[in-house]
C-alpha cells in the first residue's frame, strides 16, 4: 500500500468513526491543486540538467496552504500528496489558521555543489511563484532543505512580485525574517506533548529508557531534551546504523560531537566512554528492549512485518508516517500506545505559523513569547485528542484525525 493510500485509510477510519459530512469527506480525499514542474539547471561543468518537482495544495478551508519542501531522490507525487494531507490535518489538530500543502524536488542534494543547489532552488521558486504567496501558500523547510534555501526562495519570489516579501516562506534564518525558536520547534513541541503523556500515564524519567531512530535536527534535539530531563537514552540511529548501549545510557553531547566529526553516531562504538555499546542495523534497532521508541527518521518504519516484535511500551512519532496502518493495528492490539505524527511533530508548523504571523504583521517576538504560545497550543491539542480518544474509544491517531476534521467541518461551506 502506498503512503498516500495509507493516509487515506487513516482518514477514512476517522471519518467513519465520527460520521463526517460525506461531501466534506469527498473533498478531503483529493488535493485542490497539483503542480508539476520541470527545472532546467546549469551544472558546474556547463551541462544542462532537468530536475522534476511538485507542489501539492491539499486544502485551504482554514487559511493559506502550508507545508515543507523536500529535496530527495525518492520524492514522488504519491508521497507529496500524502504529506499535503498530513499538513492539512496537522495544522487543524493544533488549531492554527492554515491549510495543508507540500512540495518536493527529485534530487540527491548531496551530489550538488552549493552553486548548483542555489540555482536549483531559485528555479523551483520561479516555477511555483504563480501559485504561492503569503495569503495563498506558504512553504517551509523539510527533508534536506535549510534556512539558507528558504532565503533563496524568498528572494526569488520577492523578485517575481517586485517587493520584499518575507511572509511567502518560513524557516528562514532569524536575520532574514525567521522566528526565534524555530530551529528546535519540532522537538520542543514533541516534548510538550510527551510531558502531557507522562502526566496522564504516570511516566517518570528515572529508570525509563528511550531509543531514538533518526538523528537529524528533530531527533538530536529530542535526545538532548530528554537526557536533560533525566531519561536514559539507550540508543540512537542515523543513516549509517544504530548505536545501542548494552548497559546504562549514551552521553548525547559526546555522541553528537562524534557524529559531527566522523559522520555517524555509530563511530562512537569502542571509544572512551562507549565500551559498553553495540552497532545494529535499522531492523534490529526498532525491536531493541526499551520503554519509549521515538521514530524521527522516515516513513514506513514500523509495519505489519515487524510491529509484533517492537518491545517499546510507547511510541512517539517525530517523523511523518513512520507507522503503517497494518503496524498500527498490531500495536494497538498489543497495548502499545502510539502518539501520532500529526500531533507529536506539529510544533514545527506551529512555530512556522508564528514566523508567518510576525512577517505579515511586521512584528518580532522574543523566544520566551514563542515558547509560551507553543506550550499552550501543544498542551491544548493533546487534551483535545485525548478527549476524542476517550469519547470514541479509538487510538490516539484516529482521535487526532477526528479532532482535526471536526475543526475543518466547522469551516466547511457547501458548494453551490
């Protein structure tokens, strides 16, 4: 089953449970607009290369389309459509006035020079400029895209409209209109959700082990935040494999330094302070003994094939779509509580909304103000989802979809 089919299945289950307006259900099953672009880029060797990209705009009942741009060799239209649906739901779960969209370019950015990357980004910005804007569609960073790339896109769009327009895109550097707190927002929002889970379930930091699959921005900050709270980080995994403590936990500050210097957390094995560690592959990492498994890598990690072997009591989804519907079903039967992506990782889009709001209103918030607003939104979202879980006797994922679609239903105006 494709990622898009997985997403529709989750949405349909929630729609059945809540008895969603059938007309709205039909509307939400398809994006409002799909844009496909061909991007001619002059490479450093003088040759011209064509890259293909997409921008999918799923729904804007709540406000401008909102969603990231990813650069990856495996980008395809099905993935981008699925992620655009998630953005609609994610924005609605936390109640921010934005809809859902997503973009992607089929490219391995590691194979490009900085100049080639800039030319590609500016070509993409020119191609989608007619369908984006502060009140239309507001992109943001995603996999393999950076604040600098967001600045290039903002600059190219500003040339297109003939005026400096910082509100066209979020995730920019702070000095170029970005928001304070954006760099840590996804992990920080997840921590606020996790705190609510701990309060509800009586989880204490002492003696609780955590495994974190994915050691990029969100995963590394999550590891540091949890270790600071007193949780034992038993293992972390990046694209080269997983580093697992066979006794005790990992010192995240040292692991992060080793990854920065040597390219992977796995290179810590055998070094001073890491004698009691082992290196495992992705499949082995997911089924290691632990209390909490944080999925912060890519989609389709826990599936019908391995969900029965997952030993964690709780799963926090920091990545988009890391658990398939078949995996979900098995985990639910086994009593493993999954806190879904559309709730857990929505801190990122929430602070992106804050950035957009500051840009269009010519404001600049302190980090304290950003955090104060973020914690209130994330806590309220958790309470709403938990209330729907209890009301409908369903999983947290289905409850999150219900929470979101209730809000969208309240904004729905029947077509003439």
